[in-house]
C-alpha cells in the first residue's frame, strides 16, 4: 500500500469529530445562543413542570431550521397546604439594553406559534370550565417612567368573542397555530414592588384591583385600549423589558404543548427586536485537550517510524 495513504488513513482515525448535535438552542438574527445561558432565554420551571428544546414536534423558523421547538408541560398537581396549582413552565428573554426592547406604544409586530397536544382530558369542563380553551401564554413585562413593572398576559381564553365563555369553539389541538397578538386581548398585572405587596389587576376603569379580581374573569385590553388616546397606560412611557412564553400557573390538569417563532418588532426599526426559533442545530465542537494530545502523539509516532524506514533504506 502507498505509504502516503497509510499516513492519511491513520490521521483520519486519530483526528476527532468536529461537529455534533446540541439541544437547547435558539436561532435568531444575533446568531446562535443557548437557551438558559446568561443574558439569553432563561427557564423558569417549577417542580412539577418541564421545558426544553426538543425534536418531538419540529417547526420551521428563522435561518431555515425546522428540527425542533420548545416543549412545555405541567402535571396539574395540587399543593396540599392550600389547594392551589402552582406549577408552570416558562422561558423568558430580558432585553440586553437597560432601556428595553422598545416602547409599548411603538410596538408594530407581536406573534408566536403554539401547539396543544390532545389527551383524554383536553376537552373536559369537570375540573375547570375554561380547560378546553387553554393555550400556551405569552407575557410582556413593561416598565413605566416610575420604574414600576407590569405583566401583559395573552392567553387564548381571553380572546374569544363576547358570550363564548363556555360555548365557543375550543382551542385547536394537534396542530400548529400562529397567533398575531397585535389586535388581541391582554390582562394587565401590576407586579409587587416588595414581598409584602400584592399583585394588582387593571380594571376597565383604569383602577387596580386585588389579584382575586382576576379569579372571576378579568376583562381584557387591546394594545390600543392601553396606550392609545385616553388609554389606561397612555400617560406614561411604557418600555418592554422582557418577553416570556410558557404554560401553567393554576392549571388543574396535565398539559403538554409547544412554542416556537416568538417575534416582536417596533416602528423605529425594519429588523425585528426578537425573532426566536427554538431549534436543534449542528454546532462545532472543541476537542478536549486529551484528544488533541492523543492526536499529536500519533502523528509524532508515524513521523518517527517513517524516518527510521528511510535510514534503513539508505544503509
């Protein structure tokens, strides 16, 4: 056999593989970032919830990657101490800029893709009358000119026509749905400023009510009703500082869903501020030092053998 072929074959065997599949990634205009890494998408997963990027139910998105999506689930476990269902599974992205992603009044695009898996209880009203209407949720955290934080929460339940509380069409299951939230309804939750404070819910008269006001069915607001002329939030500069997607929080039954393609854009830019495609892609691996040491040792050994062979031939 030609000696060069032998050497090249040996090198090919010794050199480490340079690519591998890595899960838990988000593909976006800024490149590839790992979901959960500091400064990027971070998980907020309670004990009986789960959330991770998987290939269970792929969805195409930014960059043409189609293998994966963000898989989310809760078990619907009741807490014995107070009978509540505290489990949730969310992923959130905080703006890298202290000033936020952009102002709520200049928001021009907000959408995401979601998928609800069917199961034996998905259409029941025995435990919760709104259960057939549950969809993955999207939350925007906004900050006003006083530094107070509020959450704007979108769920499918609050976006049915008037009078459809119990008799409207249930949530679509076992198929991907793209929801454009620009004309959707949000409920607004003023977040506590200290552990002693309570969550307060914005009422239609622009007053804040105790959190249990939501338990009976809080009214929803469109973005125009919030920041348009005479809107409840039109008098202050509201900056979007965080976006989150997930499932759960007081959901009393097991729930499995998926989220992908979270998109958000503003009037002052042609580029989207957020275009997150949760996916699984091939990444370049950095070989461990021990692997490189083995490779170098092998090459040196091959070189020494070849040198001794030449010396013998000359003798």
